[in-house]
C-alpha cells in the first residue's frame, strides 16, 4: 500500500503538502527499516509465545505451589499461634490485669482517694479560701499606699527629665541635626545622580557592543543555518518514525503468517499422525485389551472376592457355633433363649455363679 502511495511521487506528481525531499527520503527509509524490523518483530513474537507458554505451564503452577507452601509455612502457623496461643494468653492476661490492677485501683479510688479528696475540698472551702481572701485584702491596702507614694515620685522624676533631657534634645535636633542632615542628603542625591548617569552611559555602550558582536551573528546563524537544518532533521525523524510504525505492522503480519505456517506444519507433522495413531491403532487395541483381558480379569477378581467373602462368612458361622458349644458345655443349657438364640446375661451370670459355687464346694 505504501509503494502504491509513493507511485505518484515517482511519476513527478507530488502529494499536496509534501515536498520532493520528503518523497525522496520516505521510500529508502521504509525499505531499510522494514528489512531491519522484520527479524526483530519475529523474535519478539516468538518470545511472547514462549513467555505465555512458560507462564501457563511453569510459572503459574509454580506460583500456586509457592503460594500454598508460603501459606503452610508462614500463614497457618501464625494463625494457629494467634488463635490457640496468643488469644487465650491475652484473655488470661486481661483477667489477671483486671483482678490484680483494675479491681485494686477501683477499690483504692473508691475507699481511699475519694474520702481524702472530699476532706481536702472541705479544707480548701472552709480554711484556705477565707485565709486567701484576708491576704488579698491586706495586699490591696499595701498596694494602694505604695501606688500613692510611687505616683508622687514619678511626677517629680518626669518633670526633672523633661527640663533636663527632653527640652535640650529637641533644641539640638531642631537647630543643629536637622540642617546638617538636609545638607548631607542633598550631597548624597547629587552623587547618586552622577553615578547613575555614568553607569547608564557605560551600560548603553556595552549593550550595543554585545549586540553587534554576539546577538546579531547568533541571530543570523539561528535564522539561516539552524532552522533549515532543524526542519530537515524533523522531516527525517518524522519519516523514520512513520517507517518504523509501518514496518512494525508489516512485520507483525509476516510474523503471524510464519507462525500460522509453522503451526500448520507442526499439526500435520506431529499432531495429525499422533491423532490418527490414537484413533486407528491405540483405541482399537485398547478396546480389545479391555474386552479380552481387563473385563475377564475384573470378573475373575470379583468372583474370587465373592468366594472369599462366602468363606469368611462360613468361618465366622462355624466359629460362632463353636463358641456356643463351648459355652454350653461349660455353663449348661440356658433356660430361656433370647430372640437372637443366645442365653440371657442374667441366666448366664447365675450359671457362672452356680458353677463357681460348685467349684468352690468341690475344692473345699
């Protein structure tokens, strides 16, 4: 598509808004970039496929196993420690703290500190407060006397200060310091104006010298050299960027076609023969083995199991009858058989007691 787009430019019909330089740069840049980008894109797609395969077959199961191992090694022991050790221990410590600290503190506050506080409050209200009021009244009287004395002393000192310090200082400022200060200020203004004029003239001269020697040549270099070169480089960079994007998309389609070809080849070389062997060879052989070997073997195993269970049942029946015969020979016939054919426990116990008594009499 890009070759077709560049065909009018090759015939001399330049697209609107693009110069000959753009058209001359575009085609070789796109060809070179396409040749360089296609292998990179194919390697990138191969790495992506390999990464997805490794993620699905290795990393994800390994991550799940690591997560389970981490839970088993770190989380579950701490959960068990928290649930079965720390929580009961915390409850026991809370109970001990309540019994050993809270309840004694409450009793101390209620039976010791509260009465002491009430006593201190009574002392403050009925002893300290009247005494404080009396002291304040005495201090107010002493303060009034001292204030009257201080006011007289202050008035005398103020009058002496006025006539000895303030009046001479005002005269000195009005008739000596003010004229001298005005003269000094007028001289300073003239000096500042002279210095300003001199510095301004020197600055203007330096400004024009710097403009002629540096600014105008730099402006000419920028306008007639750097700007055209920058425009050319911008066009080249834009075309290289466009060529990279186009080559990346074309390389993606080429890589997709190559991947599909390799997938089809792998399918017809490995998958389809394996599927044909499974369907045409292994499945019939498996059915034959199942029908000719496994099912008869299973039936024989089930028959052996039934025979073994029947033999065990007959052995249990024979053993039960033998135990009943031995019990009958040792203890005698029971008077009233139970519903399950065995003698009652009370009768058997009586027979045992009777036989025990007979044995005792025989022994005696």
